[in-house]
């Protein structure tokens, strides 16, 4: 029983539980902000998808921070490369985003939603790294861009609802 208690209590060596909870919560809220706009527009990847992508990316960064503090051997033999993790997360999210982009009738559809999913991953990575103000700025800017440009396209008569 002592081993179980030690295992559960000693897992937050780099990022305290309260900090991890805040980062994960902010990531899910900011991903939800973007997802809500996509959901409101009836796009195939909406609120839940964007929330999950953002939170997953955040979790991967927190896990990498935890792994960097774990003893895996001699200190000079350990190399932690956060860029590899970022590349893996962005590749995974890009794979998901590509799955919702399709061609129909000679037109490509859902590229904006695919891009917003990719951005939700970036927001999650920023939250996981403790850069929540940066993540909030990015979420605010992207929602403003989506709303303002849609209104501008309608005003110009260039918006296609498909």
C-alpha cells in the first residue's frame, strides 16, 4: 500500500498539481472558445473536438516537463528535446485536421476548420508550457479573425456558406 501511496503522491515533480490543473483548464476553455465558433457555424469539428485537441496538446507538454525530471540514467546521457514533442503534437493534430478536409464538386471544404484545429493544438502547447497569456491572445485573435472576416466576406459578396 505504501508503494501505491508513494506512486500517486510523487508524480508531480516538475509541475505541481494545482499548476497542472490550471494549465489544463485554461487549455480546454481556450480550445472551447475556438470550437464554439466552429460549432456555431455547423462545421464538422466543433466545440468538443477543439477542446480535446487543446487539452491533449497541453497534457503532452506537461508530461514532457515531468519526464525531464525523472531519473533515467546518467545525467549526461539524458537529452530532453521539447521541440520533438511539439513536432509530434503538431503532426498528430495535422493528421486529425486533414481528416475533416475533403473535396466535393471540385471544391475543397473545411480548410478553415482544419486550421483552427491545428491552432487549438498550438494553444494547448502554449498552456502546457505555462504561456497562458500568449494562448489567450492567440485564441482571441483567431476568433476575431473568423468572425470579422466572415462578416467582411458576406459584405463583399464573396462568402460561400458551403
